[in-house]
């Protein structure tokens, strides 16, 4: 089942900031829906309270998809694929290396990734992401599937030069638009063995399978929940494969995860 957040064009409200030339959608007008073929069926309640379809549906072509969730936090994982560890010259971690991305960095499918003037090297990092479905703390790996709503696609955009300069991740990964996510949440996915690819301007840059992760999705949910309480809608990005590289003004980057779909974003210089 594909669960999405969306708005209708006549329900948008301009406000300051955001990723669309100074205006963004007013999320108070957002709806939840289930995608079925060419239709999106509006839900009467958020999916964390159970999937209950209303009698209203819209053609999928008539709606604008938003980031699929509004998390209290985005927890990301570094160095979880052997190939990426080797290309970055990092030692293999003995336990998951976690860090946070700012919720304000989230944008949706089709939204622009803006290149800030503070960095000269902005990289893509295609990832599978876990969407938490219920509040949990200290969950066992064998029970983690019970607290997962589903899975989505995430691009952990990174100012690589600032990451190296700072020696930590907050600034490098926290700029506005540095967390494209979507286009929806897929509830029926086995996260242990799916193909993930990243394409920039029709050129394949990343290709791997989640089976090569050091720490799988269930292990990551368990590990993160020992540190912090996970809330419905929270997101855990599971790490990126080898092949990370720079983005430039005018590029288009697409991350695909087998069984979910494709997340595509244009790349632009940040407006002054």
C-alpha cells in the first residue's frame, strides 16, 4: 500500500521561506491518501491511527505530492555499506553511527535542492528510509517490524567540504532542502533485500542492494530506540552505498528503491 501526503492546487497557501521560489505549501491544508492506480483516496485520519478511507478520491494527476511524513526527527546512519566505507576511507563501525538531520531540511518529490553559497561541494546520497508507525523505546530487533509504518526514499544531501572542515555532520547535512524525501510510504516491503540506485542526468552513479548493509533496517530501529523515543512519523535513513558524488546547478538527481518507486529532484543555485 502506498500512503502519501498531498494537497490540491487550489488549497495552497503562500508563506515565507521554503523551496519554491519563496513560497511553500501551507501544511495545514495537507491531506493523507492511499494511492491506487491513477487515483488517490483521501484518508479520514492520519495513517498512524489506522487506514480508514473516506468516500473522496482524486485523480493522481490533479494533486501535488508533499513529503510523505512530518517527522519530529530524521535520524540518519553513516557508513552502513562496505563500499561507501572504503570510498570515504573510514573504518568499519562496530555499531551504527547515527546523526540527526534538521526537519526543516525536508522537501518532497519534484522540489528543488538548493546549492548554498557556503559550500563548494554538495553531494547526493541515495538511501532507503524507515518510517516509524508507533511510539516506541528500546524495541528489540525481532519486534521492530511491529512499530514500522513503511518505507520511503531519501536523499541525504551533504556539503562534503563543510563535513570535512567541521569534523561533524550538523551543518553539512542541515541546510534547507538537504533532505528530499518521498514520493510516498510503501507499507508492503521487505527492506532486507532491495536494489537501490541513484541516477544524475541519466547517468547511473550508485547501485547496490540493502542486503549488503552492515546493520539492517530492523537493527537500526532497535539501536536508535535505545537512545531516543521514536514517535509516529519519525524517519530513519539507513545509509548510502558507494558512488556518492557532486551535484551542480541544472542537474536532476533520481534515487530509486525497488518496490517503492523513484524520488526525483532538480538542483538549483539557492536564490539570493
